[in-house]
C-alpha cells in the first residue's frame, strides 16, 4: 500500500513539473521572435565637453562627422587627441566620439591602461567618473589636464523599453552574454542601459573581444 501511494504522489509531482515547464515554454514563445542582437568591440576613445573642446581645438570648434555609430545620433569624429599617462607615456590618435557631453572622459581597454602607466584603472559605466584618475590631453590648439575621467568601460548592453520587457530586465540589472566559437566564453556582468532611442547592442572593449574571438563568430546570446 505504501509503495502504491508513493507511486501516485510521484506521478502527480511529475505531472505538475511537466505542466510548469510547458507553460514557461509557451510563455517564452508568446513573446515573439527575439530581437536581433549586435555585439561590438569599442576601441579606446574620448568624449569631450564644450569647455575642453574650445581649449583643444580652438574657441567655438565643432566636432566633424566622420562616420555613424550603431546607436542613432552617435558618431566617430575626425578629431583626434593625444593622451599622456601618469608615467609620461602617450597614446596618439585617440579618436573623439560625438556628440559632445557635459563632462569629458576617456575610455581605455586594460592593455591601453597598462601601456599608459595606469596600474589599477577602475571599471565604470560611461559617465560614472567620480574619483577616477585623470590625464593630460593634448590637442592641436591647446592642452587640457583632466582631474578625473579616465576609465575602463564596463561591458554593457543598450536596449529600448520594449526589448527590456522582452528580456524581463530593468535599468541597472546585470545580464549574461554567451559568445560561441572556438574561443567562446560567457560574460556574467553585462550592465543593462535602457533608453527609448536605443537599439539592442552590447559594447565590450577590445581586450574582451579578442579574448572571446568575437570577430570569428556570429553565435551570440544575451540572457538573464
């Protein structure tokens, strides 16, 4: 009798699990086709404010459009500067990205930071520069000494509210990015950034892209 009772209980439990899995599967399917994900490597660059632009390139100077970036309204400018690190090491031809921002900042990969002499450059989201190291920036018309603003950019995903609803995430959440291929790996701390004008797009730095062989595969997936 005890064996029969256990058999009934086990069967009921199995049926509940099957129903739950089926409902979850149907729920995922009802969301429709997954949004197309674009993953890109972002090389070292600078964002500049109006005040620093005037010093580096002359009063009233504007950024010159060179090519569009994936996110609408953003572009690579023709203007470039030289950054001088704490050990007087330099990287020239540091490209500026537009449009101009309220604060200047420089985004580097880990190897860029080591090259310039930064021993422990903090990993931050763009715009979060309080308490970060500074550097000397040299332009064709003048020199700016940034008191702060040099960071390693944290890997992040841009998305619009509809895409955030699809994935069930909110601003500031962390997601995972799986990159397949021979050098495939999974990034566990991809920061979510939501804006109505954004397109689904992961930004990683060049070191991260090289580590996972991003240029060799189109097998990418982002998930909670």
